[in-house]
């Protein structure tokens, strides 16, 4: 994106979206955000905000779309109503974007659409998963991501280059880390279950830079694992976070407790995926943070 572009972002008021909006604006690009909370989001981000895509005229020249919309997936039990909300918040927004693309006089050049390492399902083994892996495990998280990706890929038939962002745990000031910090700061943190499950992570600075990279590199399309090259076990993550905070991190959380609290949703914490960003590395992307210790220090100091 060497020239100034107009970028439409869904989920722009979220943890990743906010950082991306500020980054794009600082680089001189024009940003338009879709949000249900128009006034609050406009105050937060300082960019134009709309709550319906049909407010965009067909003559508008949108150069790129970044689709990050989606209700939080780990914060409560997956009741049938919750599963429907998780699906609708992703698929219906993506379907609305497809309708917008069909209506525009000139389609965007590219759409970067959210997904997650949950695409691979819940793994309890040490297998390394690249984008070419077909060893996904069936379950709700896989199906949700697979359906979301399939929906986004329909934009290719409309002349749009589509990149799918399979994101791991994003480490920055806020997000998932902010929910972990209170317990660890009081010395009450520690591994979940046996601690052997893999955690694929990425620094927020890299997540934003990866999105920018996919927008700019016009030959890239398809799925990309947005994770640092070195996944860690949950035990290693807990140990490192405790060390960064200068606190003990030995209080193990039994898997059974999480299963009682979260039901099926506990699989996202009790199991995991060892994901490797093969396609990003092959494309020439250079990670800012490859060390978990450095990423945690930066996130906490930020």
C-alpha cells in the first residue's frame, strides 16, 4: 500500500481493530469503520463510522476490506444460543460484505478476513500445523472457522483477492492477556490442566503488521497462520509470564474446573494447536517478536 488507500474495517473497535485503525491512519490511509456503536467508536478512533453497509454508496472507491468482526469466543459457555451468536456475528457480517462488493461499481482489490488457529480443531499432540495441514479435528471451533473462511472466499468470484488470517493468541495491552494478568500478578497463576497443550501466539504489533503485509503484497491469497514461529506449551507460557512479572506461577488450574465452568468452550484452553506460519515466512514476512519473553515484556510495559 505505497499509495494512499481507503480501507473499510469491520470489528474496528476491537482489540486488534483499534490498533490497526491507528496504524493505518498514522500511515496516511483513509479508514472507514463498521460498528454498532457509532458515536462511541467515532470518539475512540477519530475516523468515520457507520452502522450499516448500505450507507456506502455504490460509487464509493473502497480499495481494501479488513474483516475482523466476531463476538468473543472464550468468555462463556457455548449454549446453542451462544453458538448461533458466534456464527451470526461472523458469517452474517461477511455475507453483508459480499453484498456490498456486488453492489460497488468497482470492487476492492483485496479483503483480509479473520479466522483463527481454531480452524485446525483441538489437538493434544505435538504435530506442527502449517497452512497445508489437513489434520484438522472436527468440532465447533473448526466448523466455525471453516464456514467463515468459505464465506469470505466467495469474494474471489467477484474479482477480490482474499487472504484468510488464522490468528493465534494476540499479546498486547488488552485482549486475552489482560484477563490473565490479575491472577498472575497476585501469584495465583499457573498452568491449565497438565500444561502440555500448545499455545500459538503473536504480538499485537506483528498482527497489525501481518495484516498490512497481506494488504500490500498483491500476489498473496488464501490462508495464513498469524502466529509467531515458536509456539510454546501452556506450562512454558505460564512460567514465562510469571518470570516477567517476578511472581510464582505454580498454581495449577485443573482442567475439570474449566470444563465445569465453560463446558464445551473449555476445549480452547485445555487443548491447543502447535501452529507454524510457513506461508508468511515463505512470502518474506519478518516477525518483530519471535521470543515470548520479549513479546510479554512489550505487552505489559505498553
